[in-house]
C-alpha cells in the first residue's frame, strides 16, 4: 500500500500495518479456538460412544 493510499484512508502506513497485524492475529486466534472446540467435541463423542456412522449421515443427506 502506498503512502497516498493510506493518506486517503486518513491513517499512516504504520497504523495500516499495525491494523493488518491485529486482524491477522485475531484470525489466527479464532481459528485456534475453532480447532480446539472441534478436538474437544471429538474427544467427548469418542468418550461417550455416541455419534452417527458417516455412511448413514451421507445416505440421509442424499435423500433429503
């Protein structure tokens, strides 16, 4: 991004970079939380022995 582009936005190049880093960190944190939630859900499902066979789910979705 050129300095004229950041001037049009009313921010400095440094502020633009800081904001871009902030957004990237937020995206990484959101992804990590999503993966952790998925791992916890899988562990819970395996521990409880409850769930649906993938082939059954696919067959049900195909007929819906």
